[in-house]
C-alpha cells in the first residue's frame, strides 16, 4: 500500500462547515495530506466531533470549534480559537454553505432561502476571509480557498438556481478581488463543484432527473465529496504556488 503524499505537512488549516458533506471531506483530506485541522461547525457538534475522531484515528490532529461565520465576532472567535489550539495558520477554507434543498430550509419562503444563502455563503465567506487575512499574511505560502458553483456564471433555470447563482457569482467576484488585495502574501482561489453525491442527490432527486444529469456529464457520473476535497488539497498546497484568483471546476466537464 502506497503511503499518502503529505502535500500539506506542517501546515495548519481552518475548514468552515466541516461537520458534513464537502466540508467534512475537505477537512479529512487536509489531515490526510499532513495538515493540522480546525473543524468548524455551527450546530452539528456530534458530527464535527466524529470528524475529529476519524482524523485522530488515522494519526492526524484536529479540533472542533463552534462558530456561525455569518457573524463577524464569531469569525474572530474562530480565528483566535484556531491560533490558540494550533499556534498559527496557513490555510483557511470557506466550505460552509446553506442547505436550501433539504432539512428545514427546503420548505421556507424564497425570501428566507435567499437570506440564508446570502448570510452563510456570501457574507460568511467575506467576513471569515477578512478575519483570517492579517494572520495568514504573516505566514509565507498561505492561502484562502472559497466555494463557488460550476454554473454560477453560466446559469441554470429555476428559482433555487437563480438564488444560488447570484450568491455564488458574488463569491467568485470576491475571490478574484481578494486575490489581488492580498497578493503576493496570500493566494486566494476557489473550487466550483458541480453535481456531487450529497444528501440531496442521494435521497431527494428523482431518478429520471439524475439520469439526465449523468448523461449530460462527459465523465458520466456524479462527483464525490472526495473529488472536490482532492482539488482543494492541490489549490492550497505549494504545488499551486503560482495560482491565485482562479476557479477550478470539479464537475466532470459539465460546465465546459
């Protein structure tokens, strides 16, 4: 069995929204690549602690910290908690995202969905990045990684996609502006997942609709959270040292 490539050895990372889904996969991939990881969550303490336990079981080091990144004071607490636990910081990954398709937000009004997306995905990304940037700038090779959407600029019909595109396009614009603001001290990039095997895809998507997506995707499958996580590892590693202000689609070629 081949030993894992420790691309992030010695680095310290905060991953927001890391209690489940893509965020959890990113936290685990960072740890597998050698980073010490702060697993941020908002309400899912048990899931965050399980993620920490999984990382610890494979020889990694991780901590859990509760913070609502839509609140500026909470972002500062998360930053200070990370510094206290890990002694420094080189990576900040904004993976937190509002779920408007399942759970309690699936049945709320469009205005409530929009507010939730703006607060978590856009405002949270901005506030967390602003909090982390001064500390990251003190550590050479540091980076911020944001989460967009492969169809944010291309578009997709439907009320939920309209809202999602508006917010994620905002994240893309912020990412590109922040990359210029923080260069050359800090690199800022984003990943843009397409259709990924999350709870919505597994449990709520009609079979015919799912089959249509697969047929339209050049690589003929849904992505896995681990596919996104490996792209994330690359973008925050030293192997991507000359990449900033960029979007990496992880969508099997769907938006090409």
